[in-house]
């Protein structure tokens, strides 16, 4: 998760009015709700957490950031799986399907993607916009499942060749990460988990308030038992303790003038979350955000938002397809 909802009046235009933030850059939540894909049972009327506009805005930066270096060890594992019926990939919290659009054309062989999300609109979008062919021209098919990705079991992943997710680990608790690792290692399938926040941001030019905003944002990410920037370390430990081989690689967003629309939305959500965590920052955060947005609009701001990609290669059980 790369930003969160501003509830304090942080503005960026000097007007005194709260600047709207696209849901996802800072999702609109009811009091006490968690800013994440629903990890437990959801009612049919629960509002979505992520606007497709935010997911569309970030997709090019996500694609550029994901660690290509993890693909070769993944391909080797997938090539050695038993059975010749093709790959079965579970994409958890799929959103609009950006992971499938990035990964499916980079893997050989027939693929069947099972898309999981709690938002039926996003599931429909992901299914319609999914790729139809693999790297070698083999067929790619999809199905969608609306439901609870926080109660995965090894049985639910029976027959899976791979589990993928983007920006998911950091909105899990330690217990949920343990459950997730149990499911993947129990099923003997690898997991490619991308774009988890690392708790570090570099802005150029720098500003004296950068560090305080970063610290407050990171504290916000750890609310209610969520791991936030500690999630990757916890996931590495969880998978390693269960016998998996874990590889990590940095996957930073590198945002410059060409990504100004994304940078502006990210800034609003990032500063807003910091102010929600520490309301006393608001008097300084408002002019800070205004200055940063102006530099962004002028093409003078560059931002590196650090993430980590994790590849966990579980011991095969013989049940993968």
C-alpha cells in the first residue's frame, strides 16, 4: 500500500479546501476500517477500497519497477513442475489485473489465471483486460473469484503452479502472513509477491520535513497490527521457517516529470496519511504539500518510492499441476 486516506485538512492548492485523493492513493474508509483488499468476510454493499483510476495511474510505474531479476529463477522452477497441462496461477487481490498483464506474456506455456478480489467491478475489468497469449504464443485463460484472500489454505491452492500478488504484504498482520505462507508452502507452489513498501522515500530536491513525514507515514502503515514496511522481513522469515528458498530484490518506483500525475496523487495520500497519524504536523504539512505539488507540476521534483519484490520457492509437494 503506497498511501492512505487524509482525514485532516491537508491541501495542495492554497484554497483551504481539502484536496480529493483518488481511492487507493488514499482510500475513503468508514471509521475503524482497514485500507486494504478485504481480508475477511465482506458484505455485498461494502464499498471498494481501490478506485480503478488509481490502479490505472500506477500500472506503468508498477510494471517498470517489478524485479525482472526474479523471473529466471521462477521460470526454472515452473519449467520443472510435474505435469504438462500448463500453469495455474492464483493472483490475489488482483485489482484491475495488472500483474497478469505484466507476467503472463513473460512466461512460456499455456496458463490459466484465477483472479481473486473482493470488488466485483475490478474482477470484471481484470478478466476482460487480461492477456490472451503467453510469451511463446500459448493460450492464456482466466476465471475470477470474489472472496476472502486472508483465509487461504493449502487445499484452496491445490493444483496451483504459482501464487502472485502486488502491494499486498504490507497490509497484512503477522498472523495473516503466517497463514499465507502456510498455504503456499503446504501446496508446494512458489509465490511472487511484488511491490511491498520498504518504508523509504527519496525526494529530490530534499526538504527538512521529508524525514518526519516518512516516519509518520510508516507509523500509519503499522496501525491496527498491520506490518507495513516490516512485512517483507516477516514474510521472508515465515517462508524460510517453512523450508522455502526466498529471494528478495528492490523494486522502486522512480517518478520524474513523465509521471507527474501519479506523483501528485501519491504525494497527497502520503502526506495525508502522515497527518492522520500525527495531526500536529498539519500546520507544516500544508505548505510542504503545496510546495511539493508545485515542484511536481513544474517538472522539478523526482521521487523514489522504495519497494521490495519477494520470490518464495517452496519445496514441491508433487501436487502442482
